């Protein structure tokens, strides 16, 4: 696999690109896996989720837990898929699982400052783009307990497809976005001083096992990009690719009992509305691991 990401190895890239386009899903139904209990997957259910992640870095499961608020569901599911090293940070609960809801802002006031804990839309991103390298988020699990009254849909795009579309336009764009200081997240300040130092890093990188990782946000505030002409052109090209649905962009909404298991693919979220008796609630778990390959 590493050869296909080597800009000097055009034959390996061409072979991998053709295989990727031949096998990439083009409909949301292509990545849906019907399961019974995510806490105890059957062998065939587990294998289907693993196979999809190996092929397109994501799977959506439709389970039978409905609105069961058990926070162990994502953790127990993740453990069956090789997701064990969970990322805990200052906005997660003690179990490192984040309840993504507007009502959560009332429980922990600091959350209301961050868009995921509001009803506002969220632009294209991969999770944990502000983490240091030793806490790179490679796996992501979202489990829906309750959907919104309206809205709250997600668009999904395999980061490997985004890489191909950008590399096909200009391989130098990949080179620019692979620089170690391409995208810097400024420090986060608190009353005590620097709560999190500035975090520079690449958009595209390849890990020690040869898998592509993408670190990205379409936000335009609190992001510092390299100012050279090539990097700026690459950023603009990537934004243009994401601005309109591609043939491989998948769109849908998680309903109670459904969830997304992925290798931290590109995703967004539309804004949503709630009712007094219908508050959107998702559980989010982030991992340093990728989903197992078998």
C-alpha cells in the first residue's frame, strides 16, 4: 500500500486508484450493515463492518437498541472492532465518551462554546485535527440515541477519494499538504494561560502501516495555513472539491440505534431543530486505533 502514496511511483498509484474507484460505494445503502445488538456482534455482522472499513474506511450499522441511553454501547462495539485506545480530553465525560447534544451544554457550560454541542451546522472536517501527533485520531464511532426533529444529516467522504481527486488535479497539491507545518491550530487560552499549545501538522500523512491519514477542517477561523502560493492553491482546490457532492459523497442521517464506525473519514453536519420532547443525542468515541482489517 505505501507505494500508491509515493508521488514518484505513478504505476502503483494508478493500480490503486483504479481499484479504489472500482470498489468505492456510491450510495449510502452500500455501507449499511443490519445488526442486532452492537454490544454483541454476530460473526457475520462484525466481518461486514470490518470489510467495509477495509474497502472504504466506513460503515453504518442499523441496530436494535433504539433509544437505549447505555453509554457502554459505543465502547463495547468498538472493542469488538479493534478500537481500544480511546481518546479522553477535557470535554469528554469520565468514560471518554462524549454526549453530543445541545442539552449537554447546560450540564457543562464550557461545551456551549464549541459548535458540536450546538444545533449549528459543522463544516467538513476530520476529528481531532487539533490533537498532537501522539494522539492522532484514526478511528471514530458515532452512536445515535435520539435524532433531531429536523436536520442533523451528515455528508461522508472517504479521505482516500479526496486524496485521489486532489492528486489527479495536481500532484504538487499533495506534496504541499503533506508538509509538517501545512496547517497550524493556534493555542487555546484559558484564565490560567495556555491550555493547549499551538499544534502544527500536515493534512495528509501515511502511518507506519502504510495507511493514509487526513487531518483537516474547512473552518476559516482559528486555523493558520502556510502562506506560500502552492499551499494556498491546494487549500482552495480541496475546498472546491468538497463544496459540491462528488460521485462518492454519501449523505444520510443517523436514527436511534444507528451508528457510524469509520477510520476518521471526512464528514460534516447540517444544522438541526429540536422539540421539547425530542433532543438530539449522539455518543462519540474517538480512538488512536484504526478499525481492524480482519
